[in-house]
């Protein structure tokens, strides 16, 4: 995956595909304020929040998989005893 570096000024924007526009709203020192216009069905998260959600989902899936496997083994053992 590569990085595309662009220079934009306040009021200028970039397009991602044909339906997402990122607009530079303001620049104050090292802070840049962005506006994002995208369809409602496109989720938009700050990266740190996205990483937290992904991590929690992975953890939940791992716990779910362990629980499912335990139940499968328990059911197999019960079937063998019958």
C-alpha cells in the first residue's frame, strides 16, 4: 500500500472515488480541521477509535470461537455416551 501526499489549502478538497469528498476547513498551527462528505452508509472513524473497535471485535470473536468449540466438544461427548 502506498501513500499519496497532497498539498491543499483552506477551502480546497480531495475526492476519494466518486462519492467521498474531504475538505480542508481550517488550518491552525499544526492542527488541520477536515470536513468529510460521504454517503450515510460509509462508516467514518478516527483511526484510534477504528483500531479500538477492530481490536474489541477480534477479541469478542476469539472468545466466541472458544465458547463454540467447548459446546461442540461437550455435545460430541454427550452423543458418545448415549
